[in-house]
C-alpha cells in the first residue's frame, strides 16, 4: 500500500489537475511517475488496484 504522504493533497490540487490535463492530451508529456499514477487512477473508479509508490 502506498504511503499516504506520497499522495496528492488538496494543497497541490491545481498542480495535479494541470498535469492530468497534459496527460490526457499526451501521456508522454508527463514524467513516468505521474504517468503511472494517472494510469492507476484511471483503472476503474479512481481507486486503482495498484497505486504507484513514489
């Protein structure tokens, strides 16, 4: 299980939302760590089965 301190928080929400928009347009435009994170949350209801550990 991923350590909760590594998950985005409401303080970084606008940053993560901007990255996610970039990811949706071109997954290769974000770092591999973020790409893995976004792939994990897009597998179902946003509660990925294997959340990445940063």
